[in-house]
C-alpha cells in the first residue's frame, strides 16, 4: 500500500479592532459610530441590528429614539433593520439559552449577512450573550460592542471572548471571536448603581497587582475618590485598565488561550464559584474582590507576599467599598471551584499569585489546607473590621 505523508497546513490570521473612548456616542454630531461602519468598506448601507440592555434603557429612556434618529441621519451607510431589541441585562441573560436563540432568529429574519453588524449596548453579561449569538450565526456576523458599565468598558467587553453559562458553570459555552470594534461611551457611567460603579474597579486592582505597581499606587491613593464617584478619576481608571488588558491579550502570546496560563484570571477561581454559589446575586466585581483578597492572603501565608503588601491590598479593596468576606465562602462546595477552574484553563491547575505589588508568579496545585487557613484569616479580619469604626485592615 502506498504511504502518504501528512499534509500540515499552517494558517495565520491577524486581527485588528479599535477600542474607542467617547461621549454621546449616538448624538447627531458624533460620527464615531458611522465611521466605524464605514471603515469596513464594501457596499453601503450596511444592515444593523441593535440589542439594548433594559437597565440601560431604564436609565436612558431616550436612547432607543436616539439610535433610530442616528440611523436616519446616516442612512447612506446605516440601515437599521428595525427598532432596537431590549433584553434584561445581568447574569440571567447568560443563564437562559433562549436569549441566544432569539438573537439568532432576529439575525435570520432580518436577512443579516457576515458583512452586516450586530450592535450590543449594555453590560458585560448582555454583550457576552449577544456576542455568542453573533459569532455563531453565519459562523460570524460582525459585532460592535457598546459597553455601558465600568466592568464592561475596562475588561469584560474589550477582549475576544463571548459566552453564556451552562450546567451550573460560568461561561461554559462560548467562542473566541474578536469584535469589529468596541465603542466606550463614558456618558453611560454616571447613572450606574454604586454596585456597578465600583464593581469594575476590582478588575483594575487585579491587573495592577500583576502588571503595574504605579497603577496600584494610584488606585490606593484614590480609593475613596472612586468610592465617592469621582468621574474624572474613574475615566482614567477605565482607560488604563483597558490598556493593560488589551496589551496582554495582544502581546501576551496566547490570545485564544491554547495554553494553561491565564494571568488575567488572577483571583477568578474563587470568584466564578462564589457567583454560582450565590445564584449570581453576587456581582462579578464583588466576587473578584473577594477572590483577590483570598489569593493575596494565601500568597502571604505561603511566604510569597510580604505582610505589608498584603495589608495594602486588603485595605485598598476595603476602602473602595468591597466586602472581603461573604457568606458563600462558608460553603463546603467552594473548593470545587479549583477543579472547575482547571477545566476552564485546560491542562494542569495553576493559579497566579502576587509576590510583590505589580509582580506575580504561577503556583501549580495550590494547597487546599492553606486555602482553608486563608479563609479563616479572612473571616477573622472581617470580624475585626466589624468592631472598628474604619475598614482598615489590622
């Protein structure tokens, strides 16, 4: 029998997408959105399907009319296929696969093709869901993300992942599919609840701890300003956090996560499990803050992180307004989050831990006994804080 040598094609695909920062995205005189569509080239007008987070619509009741008016003004390039769809935001939109089906049906009914655009306006959960639907319709309809929360603008909506929850696991079903563009509009931020205003700053603390000591010092210095809703400081935090995340995605060597190293998932093994245990009542940012506190405490007990730096981390998180101990930490199912995290990463289990502010290393097969000791120490810190007038860590 004749033997045949294997054929081994090598396929290289380069992605480039802009992440813009603006105000009044759908104001008549702001041409950023239409310029984003125009940059795609080809034939115009392009069909546009818009999906809006109900929470955004509630706080910005004129938004739907503004979008439709914008479409009419720039009708040479934009062809809105109907009034924007409005869905509930929050994690619930990722828990029910019916929402993905509805978006796919809308794409089909409107006759969108791979050169059309789906526009998702909302928080990270809605954008994750719509992105998954768009990425799997026609094997990929172009997606424009318009994130409206701090967390989404600096982290959740700027990368290359889309997904929904399934089988009791966060982001179990999803795709790697870069957006056509991300358009961050700072004017959406002032109407956020305090939970959503401060929640995204947990991701800023995360990326600062592993990549940028000077940025952590900035967050430490301005923690009370951020907690008190200083808009100018928050915009600086969003921009710097987004830049650090995007630098890692673009230049970290593994944008589609083929390996098992996930520096940007620092503090997330516990966070994802805490969200699930709470029935997603605990917001992602709040869960990440707890996860950061737990992993920093583990690192300190393991002799990696000096106690002074551990205190700085916990004090900064507390001064931002985060609770560092939540009831879900008492659940015996918490440690199963480690195995789920290993599955999420692929390969052997490794978690990232800080050994100094702005410096980190991977630790494989974390010691569950030491995790329990870290939980106990966090519990004692929480009890001590309840008996003090200030949230400072002792």
